[in-house]
């Protein structure tokens, strides 16, 4: 460092050190925070300690080099910070002094080769996921906290992902930690009778993160691959920790099969490429293979597919088809029927209508869409008018279709999708018989 506090660090060394810290943190942050939470019994404190260790690494590693066991270094620094804090508070509460002695038994310095017990750390990460997605937190808080403690993202990265100010993300995380502390949420994997119910919240958060990455609701990019891949990585962690949970496997299968189409969903300039126009040779066959294997396993370990498994089965139909025309639309309609009974939602019903339009024709689908429109369930979304336009155009009702396109463009927050809708409206002619399927 300059200024007489240490050796000068070149810009290249500083950048290299920062990259090393970021790489280790992205991979190991969940284990580090989880281990510190187990040591201290305080999730909020553990997250703060981990951030302090991260800050120290950003200063130290460019000078001293990356330690041989970087994750162990971060964990040791976090533990030492905990000990120092507890000792300062020990005069007020003897319990802190006792805990400090327990933490200090292992000794060691920041360079110590801290041994990680894989089984214990797996439990730590699983407990961390359940805490980050605890029902006492708002959905926004769950998403932010999951990306922070499981995904290893900084507040700046989370803010960029969801196009909100960094201060907003920081406030959500701070409020979430205070809420967990006030609710006295224990750092533990929930007992079996609570686990399945709580697991739904965890999977929902991962799916929300992936969905935003798969088709961004706003901003200049159609796909946020970084965000989608963070969700996939989190789902893989959960699948490794819970290998016999069918919905965990179903969710990961869905994410793999959906992400497999990413390479073909945009053109050279980032413009959307519709499903029927995509070069299926660019689809990621390895991801499709992983997704289909996961889906098969999900079907074998449970009593039938759950909501995520059914969506994965729909994605598998697309992945297996050589073209839109040769897709098994009848099977997709049946899968949406099952999904609608298991997890009814307006979006599921809208997607079922699209499948019906391909299996039975646009008139049958339009009746479903009109019934859905009458409920006002999707009144603020561009999805319903964009699907309704497709059906009207196929039926030759061009002027009505143009009105729906204008409505859809006005509601669409994603710049790329909005441009596509506006181009289609400009070129729509009375003879149009084309359906705009989502990419």
C-alpha cells in the first residue's frame, strides 16, 4: 500500500487480488456464512463477520498473495473477528466470554489451514437457505438475502440485476436480518414436519431469480444470463444437499431445460428470436441431457411430478421436438391441465391457451384468453394482450390485433420485447396468419 502503511501494490496486482477474492467468495460464501452462523448462533452477526473478512481479503491478498486455503483464511478471519467482539462484550455478559473461549479453542491465524467438515458444511448451507427464505420475510427480502448469502453477490450486483438502487438492496438485507433476529429464527435445518412446507419458499425464490434472468421484466437486455446462472448454481447446491426431493430435482430440470435454449433466443444484436425461428442446433444439448436425466429422477423418487416437475416436462417436450410444427402440443395441453389443477395461476392458464391454439386452433384458445381477461388477473401485464393479438391475427381480425399489440407494447417493461411488439404492429397486414410465440 502507498502512504507508508505497506508495500505499494500495482494496479495489475490489485485487480488480480480482487478477482481472486470475488471468485472464492462466489464459490464459498454460503459455506463461510453458514459455518460462522453455526459458531456464533447468530445469522445476522455471521453475515456481518463474513463481509468483514471479505473486506480484509480485498486489502490483504493483493499485498500478501492468495493464501493456500483461501476459504479457510476467510473463515478464520471471521472467527477471530467474532472472538474479538465477544471479548469486548464479555464484561456485560459472561455468556459472551464463554462463547469466545469455545471459539478460541482451535487457535490459528488467518493463514491456518482450517479444515472443513463437508457433512457439517452441507447442513450449514441448507440451514442458510431455509433462513434466507424464511416465511417471515417479504419476497423481495428473500430474493436479496438468497443472492447475498447463497449466491455470493454483492449489494451492487443484486441492485444491477433487479435495476434498483444499491441503497434499496442494502436496506432490504438489513431489514431482513433485523426481522429474523426479532422473530428469533434459529439457525437450523427445519424438522421434517416443517421442511416440506418451508422448502416451497426456498424453491420459489430460486425460480423467481431464474425467471427474471430468463426474461428480464425491464431493462435493455432480454436475457440476464448471469442472474439465471446464479439461480441454476443455487438449485444445483440444493439438489446436491437434498438428492431425494422430487421438486428440487424438478426445479433444477426446469432451469437446465429452459437455459438450454438461451444461445438461440437472441440474435447478434441482442434482438429476440421467436421459437419457430430459432436454430435448434444452437440449443445446449448437454444442458438438455442434464435436464432430462433430472426429470426422470424426479419422477422416480416421488409420487408423481410436482409443479416444477410438470413445467420441466413441458420444457422437455420443446427440447425433444425437431420443430414447432412437430412439437407434441396435445401432451403439452395435458401437462398444463395437470399443472393448472396442482398450482393454478393466470400465467399457467395463459400458457395453456397458447398450447391449445397449437393443438386445436386459435378460436378455442381465444375463448380461454377472453375468460381470463374478464377476471382482470393479468391487467398490468403485457403477456395477455400479446397472446390475444396472436390469436386475433391468426383469425384474420387484424385491426383488433393491432390494438392489442399497442396495449402490449405500452405495458412491456423490457426494451427488447417492446421493440419486437412495435415492429410487429408496424408490419401487421390483413393477410397476416402468424403467431408470435414467446422465445
